[in-house]
C-alpha cells in the first residue's frame, strides 16, 4: 500500500505541475492582451479628447432652427443609463467599481425610474438583479471594439433621444489610467 500511495503522490505532483504550466501560459496571454489594450487606449485618447472638446463647443453655441436636434438643449425628464461591464467574470474590481458608482449616482427610488442599456453580460446580470428597466442589451462586444461593433449602441441611443424616449444619456464605465 505504501507503493500505491507513493504512485498516487507522484501523479498528484505531476498534475499540479501541469496546472502550473497552464496557469503560466494563461498569464502570458493575459499580459500580452493587456499590453495591447493599453497601447490602443493610450494612442486613441488624444482623438477622444479632441472629439469631446468639439462636442462641448458645439453644444455651447446658440440654438436656432439650424441647430441639429441632438445639440438642442431641452429639459431632462427621463435619463438613459448605459452600464458598460465585462462579458466574463474574473475581472476583479473592474465590474464592481462600475456598479458601486451607479448605486452612488442617485437615491434608490430615482435609480428605478431610469432606462438602462446593458453592455456586457455582467452589466445585464447586475441590472436584472436590481430589477431595473432594461431597454436593450449588447453582448460580446470584445476587448478591441471597432466602429461596426459600437454603431448599434450609438444608433440605439441617438434614436431614443430623437424619439424623446430620454432627454439625457449617462454612461458608466471604467476609465483607463
């Protein structure tokens, strides 16, 4: 029996070694993806800030009949909240930080009155658990989003604004530093 237990221990050690190798490979893949995400985020940031600055300038112009409907100020009666989270778990505090920020945004009774757009499976699960009104869900957007992937979201938000389903759109997501 001591020989059997010795063989069993050897098999267990080999299994642990294999798991360690697999874990190391997964860490390398994750580190490579993270580096690529960092590069994309940092390289695109100046363009995003310029676009936001342009939108701010346009929104401050005097409104008249020639002003596009998206830039006309109007009273905020209803708000759409876009919740951006991951599709998978194992993201640490990535998702929970977004959810905590939403919960601190307004009183619970006010939060129930908004319309919600879930981007990512974890956002959907959070909103379902809260039993808040989910207008639309977008899943499997991916780590490296393209215009084609984001267009359905922006088209939906713009259409809702133009149809006066909501007068304001707030987006809750993480901000890469």
